[in-house]
C-alpha cells in the first residue's frame, strides 16, 4: 500500500538520534514516550547514545539549553526527537523553544501528523497538536506530543520512512 520512493537511499552508517522528553512529572522509569521513541528507532538501526537521552522540565530555557548543547557541541547527532509539551496549556512551551532554533521548518511534518492523527486516531482533537519538524545546524528536529499513541504514529508513519532520505539530503 505504501509507496516509498526513497528505499534506494541508504546511508553507509548508522543514524545518531538524541531524544529529549519534556515533562514536569516524568522520570526515566515513567517516561513511556521517550522510551518508545528509542525502542521504535532501534528497529531501523538508529543509535541513541546513553548521554543523548535527557528529560527536562516544561521550561523554555531548560529546553533551549539542552537543544543548543546538542546542536552546538555534538556533530555526531543527525536528528533530535522531542516528546511532550506540544499542546496549548500554559506549561506547553516546547514549540516556542524549538521554533527560534530552526533554520528551515518542514511544515509537511506537522500537517501530515495532524492529518494522520485526525483520520486514524483522535479525530478533531488533533487540532490541539502543534507538532513540528525542521532543520537546525544540519540536524533534523521533530517535536512530538508526549502520548505513546502520537509517538508511535509519528515515528512509524512519518519519521521511519523518511529518516534516511532526510539525513542524506542534509549531509550531502
């Protein structure tokens, strides 16, 4: 059913991804979203180094600080995936932290994510999701909601099929 035009684009190396969970309440034990990102990525030979998995509070400065550190000091990282803080409550500041760091926004990521959420999962509640994707300093950044359903949808349907191709485009 799915036509993946980019199957032929194979990187000659593993892709390195950093995972950032944004939550006031989760720790490594209870961070189902961040754990799921890592286990789904393992299936496609993506490496998440121990040091490249972090949990920060719903705080704009804390999020920005961690992202900037990965962007500025870690050339080996190809992509950063965040979970949490993408809704519309006062504490949801992930998008406000990420957007200023982006050099290019991949509007299609958010659009397709909301479309798939709408048709396959949560219906009109998908309009509350502000999930975004883009590039910053030759790295990809994807901001996903914190729920495991949203994480699974984004990674299985959007990120997995295109990650090789996106990294290839950014690094060629």
